[in-house]
């Protein structure tokens, strides 16, 4: 299948390499900067391009992986003169209908994973959530998806918003807690490495237990002495102190509901 990648960020980089490995032909890589477009084109093939007007019109499918805020304007420019092609975006919280009125065949290919350019992620075990506006787009989308992963789920735009929200809690917020832990430890000369066995064991637990069942700590048993003492250690950072107290309150509330 002839593919053009619109965007050259972390997701597009991993997706481009996966599509090439699956046997697809990457014709072009579009990005706002030649440096980014060239970097991905070197890895996935195709020609780098920085002007949307120079994007070829003979691809089978155009896959858009850009910031949500620029997607609507980019879609309008991209679909012009290519309305019969298949257009897919990869955003978690953008409605499929961003293409409505500008393309005939369109959909969403949302791989739920945290990506980086430095580490290649195998798509084989990544859950990918798909949506299409018609049978033709669905056939193209499924052909692409089935060549990349065994875990494909049909999901509406409305439900995908909640999936994305859940991913923010499970990934972004958890990683932010790691960053907070890192800062606290650094200020007291303790290496963050000491946390890694605890982090790894907690992650392993939720493979066999529900998160509520795996929850431990002073908030679960509502140990007010420990909670007050730890909260007081954060008195110089009111925002973090408030987060600690609210998080502890919610952990205890959820433990009571089990």
C-alpha cells in the first residue's frame, strides 16, 4: 500500500518504521521542518517535504500524526484535491468527523502506547483502536492494522476520549509521580534507582490483580498519623501538599468501595 506520513514526531517515527517493515511503500514524509522530515524519511523511506502543497496525490492512504491543535487546519489543506483517498489520524481525543465534508473515506488509527524516537516499540502487542466512516475506509484501515498488531479494537470517537483520559491517568500522571519522587530523593542525596524494584513489582501486580486490590500504603488503611507527618514534609510546596492529601483521600475512598 502506498502511504504518506503527515508528521514526523514520536508516534509517526515508530509507525513509519513499522509500516515499512510490514511491506508498505512510504512515498513521502511531511513535517514543518526539513530536519524532522528527513530524519524519518531516512528511517522509513520516501522523500521529505515541508510544504503541504507538495504532498503527492497518488498515495492510497494519508496518515496524520500531528498536534491536536493543528489537525483541523492541516486536514483542510491536505484533503484539497485528494478527497477520494483514505485519510486517517492517530489522535486519542480528536473526533473522526474532523474529516467530514473534506474527504469521502476517513477514519482513526489510535495505537495506545507511549512512544519515543530513541526507542523503537514493537506494534505487535500494542492495542490499536480503529474507527472508519465507511466500508472502503474500514477495509484499508484493517489491512494496515492487521499487518502491524494482533490487538485491534473497534471504538467510537466518544468512547476513545475516555480511553485517552484513562491512559493519561495510567501513564502520564504515573510518570509525573515518578518525577516528583525523583526530585524528593535528589534533594536528600538518594538515588532514584532504589525505587525501581518497587515500581517494577507494582507494575507486575496489576497484571494479576485489579489496581484496587494491588493498592498499599498509609492511605488505604487511613493511617492518619503517617498521612499528617508526610503532608507536613511538603509544607514548603503547597501544590504538592494539596495533591498528596487529595490523592490520599481518593485512595482511601476507593478502598472503601471495594
